[in-house]
C-alpha cells in the first residue's frame, strides 16, 4: 500500500504534530521497530525522527509521508512474518 500525501495532510488537520509523533513512537515500539531502522527506511535522519516523535518539531509533508510509509512497510513485513505475535488467535482457538 502506498501512503497518500492527502491522507497525511488530512491527519495534519485533525491532530497536532505532537499527537502524530506520539502515535508513530507507540507504533514503532509496539512492533519492535528501532529508531535507526525507521530513519534508514524513511531516508530521514534519526535525529529528525526522534524530534518528531517527541513533539519538538513538525516535519515537512514529504518527510512525514516518508516516515509514515516506512512505518507501514515495516509493520506489514513484521505481521507477514508472524501474524499472531502475542498468540491471541491461538489463545482464542484454545477456548473453543
């Protein structure tokens, strides 16, 4: 899936950069994506990603699109490698 810049633009209208940065950080940590990996895959410096996550800066639209696309790709890859990382589906099937 390709992240559309219009989707990011719409999110910018709904949420401030601090909320968007916190969301990126929560997702990154939840899926075990390092700051270095996200920076490398997005082509944005580690410092820029960190500053965005901390709500200290608001990246230019094209950088935010790159960060979001890299995050989406990394999460998709991890889920395809292990679609049930916490064993939730297994636990549910054991209850049946």
